[in-house]
C-alpha cells in the first residue's frame, strides 16, 4: 500500500471520541460511491482497528449500512432521513420560501425547490399558484428521478457509473404514455439536458402537467438543489415554458447566494 503524504490525508479530528466520529461522518457524507474499510484507512491514515470500531458504531446506529458484498459501506436510512430533515427544516427556509413566492408571483404558476434523496426527488419547498386549476403537491412529497424535470437535472449531473447504480436499483415505471422507460432513450434525453442547461417534464409523470427546471449552481461541488415551475398544459406548452427560463435562472442564482451565505454563517 502506497503511503500518502500527510498533507494529502483527509482530516478526521476532534477533542473527544464523539467529535472524531462526527468528523468521520462528515467525510463519509461527501462520498458519492460505496467505500471500504481499506479505502478509508488509506484516505485518513487512521489505524485499521480504530477505524473498524468507528464504522461499527455508525453501522449499529443505522447511519451507514453495508453493501451486498459485505465489504463496502454506503449511507444508511437514518443518515438520509437526517439530511432530508435538515433540508426541510433549514434555517434558510424563510429566505427560500420568500424567493419561491417572488418567482410564483412573477410567472403566475406553482414553483418548487427540490433535492435528490436516495433514488427519488424530494420537494424541499413549494408555493402554489392562485389559479383555480392546479396540481397540489407539498414539501416532503417525492417523485421519481427518471420522469421529473429536476430528477433529469440531477441524473445529468452524475457520472455514468453513479447513474447506472441509481437507476439499476429502481424500476423505470411508466406513469404516462410519455414516460421514458429505457436507459438508452433516457441517456439521450440527459445529453440534451446537459447541452441546454434545463430540463422539461412534458406529461411524463402526471397527465396534463408540464414542468421546466434548472439547477441551483454550487461552488462546493455538485449541486443538489433545483428550482422548477409547474403548470397544467392547457396554460403552458413546452415551447412556451422556455420563456420562463430567464426568471428561473435569476431565481437559481438567488438561491445559490442564500446557500453560500448560510455556509458562511456556519464556517
């Protein structure tokens, strides 16, 4: 095994065993692939027996879980639920909600902020249109990645191996006759999403519903937030939705500023 220079090692430190365990959890939370005990040993230079004991503590608490081969670990259900609760009940909620309300007032249609959680898209916040005809969804609602506008954005932002792993563990269910249900066609769609910088759900999840979305940019790696506008197709067609892109892009930059400022407060 090649020994890393001290400056290349990931820091796992703290004044108490609890803080060191939390520091290790912070390192694990940044990973987008399964990892092994050996991987972490090389990355941190923590003695293997100590690291194994720390992983056992996290596993027994349901914070991480073993993959099928029993040698690799991934994030557990408890950690995912904790992350969802942080998103749904963030101290930035009021600022985000006000921004969504402003976007709704500007475009006249329902607007939502979403994040990727496990293999689904979760609604972090949502503001409904005042128009009588609308689709009622609420914060905490979940929608599939393969047939939602923001889901396509998150998929397009992944590496091919991450995408295969996520989609390989879920069925690409046909919710409407327009739902994309095979990987080759979805990959084609994702190429278009990467090229144009936005995604559209044209009645792929719910009949009669159109959605257009953009990612919230992030200076801290891949984005896990997206902002979207939804409307019934009787009021909004796909080509008309593109007129909303400037408003969506302005909102996405404003959301990015809120997120960056919240990081500044925490640092």
